[in-house]
């Protein structure tokens, strides 16, 4: 949980957890070398039929996509328009697919976000695009939840932003305890009133009911 009454960062501040590298591509040659070495390390011939493209093209291209959130050039443009309400805006059930920085295995689930508009609002699809961009990086669930909240507070110049993320981690399911469980994290900037907080909780509950109690 974030401390109560935490103030959002100023819009002109550097966005949270963004890489200073604004390029739109990864270092393809290093990615190829790294994947090739891993294949050799586990006893796989990197030049056998069906495998050469794995290190030469497939995995580097995949990592370029799955790490877009580490490059500011890939961040969606958060175009705003005049707000016609000061009521809470809630967006639930946003799909999240990210990579655990500890084992480079996926964790996935859903994010629910809410913000209090100031003078301007953002299109609802931009909330989805922003969460997707933030999630495409090597990170942890706790850090991702915090980055979504702080980033949206900056982008939207909002005094109050809340996000909840529930996910399954393949680093638990495929190794370690080898058990599928869910982890829920929640972060806030500002301090929603009790009515808005309840509105957010009710919206999240309805979304989970629609999903049959799953993430």
C-alpha cells in the first residue's frame, strides 16, 4: 500500500521506471548471441533444422515486443480532452502480461485502475494501452503496480489514482513450489473518499464475478 495522502509527481517530472534509452529496438546482435549460448548450454544444437530461427529471429523479435515498456519511444500518446465530470473513472479487467525479472518467466492476470479527473480526461482505450505498455518489461508485480499508479498520476495530472493487479506467476507454477496461486497487489496515489473507494471495490467485484472468480 502507498502512504496515504501521497502527492502525485508533477507532469514534467521524468516518468517512473522509464529507461533513458528512447530507441525503438533492442540490440539484436546481443540478443541472438545470448539465446544461442543458452541453447548450447542446455545441449541443443543451435544450427539444427527448426532451431536456427529460434535464436536468429524468433526470440529476439519476441523480446523486442515484450520489452517495449522499457523504451519511452513506445509509450502511447495520452491525448486528453476537457473533463465534463469530476466523478471517479474506473476501468476494470485490463489484461496484463509481463515478465518476472528474477526468472524471465511470464506473470499474467488483470489490472483494475481508477482515477479522479482534474480539468481533463483521457480516452478509455488509452488506459488499456498505458497498462499494456507499462507491463511490457522485466519487472515484479509489486513494482509494476506502483509504476502504473505513479505513471497515470503524472500523465493525467490526477490527485487520486488507484490500481489493483491480480496475477499468476509461471516462476511459481513451473519451478519452485510448482503450484498455481494468485497474487494481488494494490497501490494508490492521493486519498479517495470513502464513496469513491467503495465504487472502485464494487466495480472490481463485479468484474471478478463476470470472470467466474478467476483473475
